[in-house]
C-alpha cells in the first residue's frame, strides 16, 4: 500500500510551485509533459506506468542529478535552486519508501510532481544552453553536458547493488559506530544522487541530521578532480560541533575522486570531527594517500538469486534452472550448459588475463559487473538452439532501456527476453557480416539493407534524443584522438601508422558538440562500433525481406553524441564504396547529415583506439600487429574518402 505525500503536489502548496519555475506549465494529465526530450519522456512514462517506490525513486534521483548539475552553473537562476531543494526532499521521502519495502504504507510524491519537476529541470538546462552560458566557460559546459546526458548509476549497471541494503548498511553503521555528533551526508554525482538519500533517510530516522543532504559534482581538469566553486559556495557556512561528514558514491577505482571530495570538504569545514566515504557494501576512511575499508557487507540480497548471482561454475545447474523458471528455456527441453560468450573482439585481439579487470580505470575485481561476463546456454547439438545472455542494466534504468530495445526490435533476433537485467536472444543462424556483404554486387536487397540502417538511425533520434545544445559549443576531435594515439604508442612500445600529419588532413580541430542540428542523443557507439556489430541475412530472392541486425545497441554503456558520429562510424567500419555511399545518400533522402558525417570520418579511429586501450591492457605481439593493421586499414579508407 502507498499513500500520497501532500507536500509534493502540483497545487502550489510549496515554494517550488509558486510560479518561479521558468514558466514551465504544470502537467496534469497521465502523459509526460510536452517538450521533453524523447529519452526523458520515455523514462518518465515508464516510471508512471510502473508506479512502484523504486521506479519513482530512480526518477526523482535522475531529476536531482539534472537539476544539481544545472544549478551548479555560475549563471543558474534562483528557480533551479528552489526546485532542487524540493526534489531533494522528495528523494528523501522516496528513500524511506524504498527502505520500507513493497506493500508498506509509505507516503510518496504524486506522479504530477515528477512530471512537473522533470519538465522544469529540462527547461532550466535548455535555457542555459540557449543563453550561451557554456561558451568560453569550461566548467559550465562540463556541467551542462552532465545535465544533458542520461547516466545510469553503477548500482544498476557496472557494480550492482540493491537499494534496501544500502539503507540497512547506513543504519547498521550508525548503530555500530555511534558517532558522537550529528552527521552530514554528501552525495558525489552521479552515483551519489541515487545512494545519498538512502543514507540521509537512515540518519534522519535517528535524529542525527547536521544539515540537509546534498550532492557535489567533481569535474576533471588537467587529470585532477576539482569541485565547482558555485556549488561548494552553497554548502552550509558551518556545521554543528562534532559533525561527521559521510561522502557517498559508487565504488571508488583509484580513490582520487573520493579523496578530492573529502579534502575539499575538510577545507570547507575545518572543525568537522570525522570524514568517511561510503559506497554500497563498504565504508572507507581516508588514510594518507588512500582509502582504507573499515566495513564490508553484501550490497545485494541473496534470495531469490538472479542470473548474475549464479555465474560460478558450481552454480551451472542453478543458472539453467533459473533461466527455465523465467521462461527463457523451453520446458522439458534438452539439457543446457553455460559457456562464455565468444566475443569477436577477444577472438581478434586476445583475452585479458583477468576477465573482470580492464585498463584505464574500468571496473575491477571487487565489483559485481556481469557486463564483463556475457554467456550462452548451449546444448550438445551446438549453436543451433543456443541462447545468448548480455547484461544491459538492472532496476528502473535497465527496464526503461529494455523498452527502448523492444522499440528497436527490428534490429534484434526475433526471439528475445529481458530477465534479471539481461537481454537474452535465441541464436539466429545465417547472419553474415554486413560490410563484406554490401561490398558485393548491387541489387534491390542492398538498397533495402541500407534503408534499414537509416531506420535504425531515425529510431535512435526518436527514442534516445537528449535534447538541443548550444550550436556554438565545439570540441576538438583531433586533440582527443591525438591523446589516445599517444597512449596507444606507449602501450605498444612503437610507432603507429597514424601520425600528426594524417590528423591534420583528416580531422577538424573544431566540431559542433551537437552536430549540424545541435542535438545530442544517447548512443551505444563507445562500446559497439566495430563492424562485427552489424549483421545481415541476405535474402534468397529479389523480393524476400532483408534482415539487418545491430548487436550491442543498448546504450546503458554508451554516451551522448550527435547522429553524425553514428553515421561516420558505420561508413568507416563497413568500408562503404562509392556506389554504397550513393545508395546510402539516397536512403537518407540527401540529408546533409551524411556530408557532415564524412567530414568526421576520422573520428571512427577514436572509438577503436579507446577500445584497444580499455580492453587490451597488455597485448601480445600478435594482438599488437592486428591493432596496427586495423588502424592502418581504417586510416587508408578515411584518406580515400576525400
């Protein structure tokens, strides 16, 4: 059972709805308010449809992150701060509901409050973009880029954690350590937006609150994490004597960000008694130059076990039983056994010595990261009846992502399921790499295949759109690739077939952040750019349907970017010849996006170099040779485009 918390209505009963909200109309219907970017609208509609405490909590925390990043900008209006305070109170209320568990009588904000708050948050961000505030202001640009993205917290993605145990962990810590004074909870965005309210609810339940909980956004500058003065300046001027500050975030990697936050808070509050850093299942103390764990508990519930909790070899039978119970495997079918999914990337470049650790600060062995362990369930008959399991995100974020995948179902195998955070697809025989197939003789099927690819891009716009940005804000693609190539040369201990002269010829120094249309969309490109992600089933007859498949299209692991980047990567990865490019131009109805994408074709090298750095921490001689060969082939193709 749940009740409505009357403090969070759209009836004008609180300061947040006194009219100082930037003129955003208050939605009163069941649908999402007009004007929201597609991805925000879909997430809000999923929340309302679900109706549960955790879905509403995740939505409120997402809004908090958007508003907090926007309000941290130097020129943010007072209305952003007013609404942010109201949203944080809603997050605290919903944290109590999540901790209480399903079926409990816990007050929750009305749907209308979430609709209004989302619409106002997006409007505030868009207004700052339009004002030109991000021009020549690196901090504002970085904050607005954070505010304009759709970030999945690690507890639903890279480092899984259930939310009720986070609240229980905080309650236990308060009971067992018994701090002498009050407690001030500070979340470190983005993860802290979702975790800090649970700690704050536990603190408030024991009457130990030193000040209202808040969040901070560290920005990376010259390799260091620094806080934003406009944001730290709004912290309390002082805290009660004997206060303990708890900074809450996802699991630390190097600990540099956690230490930077603790150091900044220590300077702000020199009289504070103690500082600790908390993440799901662990509490740390700053210790010299590092973080020392002082409490370790399980961040997830044990029962009923989900698929990602049954990946140990000893649990193989339980894993298949769980898949059968979820309706993935046919009842009374053959015996299935789990095997690691054969990644084309690792087949070409080798498998790292540790499957859970990657280079450049990716999740390490202490994390619960099923993303790193895709698997298949196969029978003794081979691939024919196999099912492939790829983790695409848990919780409300994963469920919202699954709905987007369903809308793009044309590009997935026809038999698929979404269970325990996994996208499960039945093996589809007869698929060929799209690039080599397109290089063959032209015909009606090729035109239809390219038209399908264009439908995919249009689908990304309609489902994953993040909104408009200032068209005058630019980035430097050349500098980004140059830095990555420098690290790759060091990794391979030798020269590469791409040098500064090539970069000067084939990559601009200025490219609009939102492309020629000034729009960002959420894309899986950072993790699914290689050519083998595109497959096709070539029809036997001229009029049979063409099936184009796009693997890895889930964008939980992706990022924000313009559509031109998707198009440029597709062209380069699949090595489209002149005739194919002409047919693609026709399929795009002469959209100028294609020419803009070809101007950015050299960017396709960036995605690959980034993947090699992340996934090949110690390549052997054979892998190094293949990397150089592939880099050379891409560079030669890009050079031939113009």
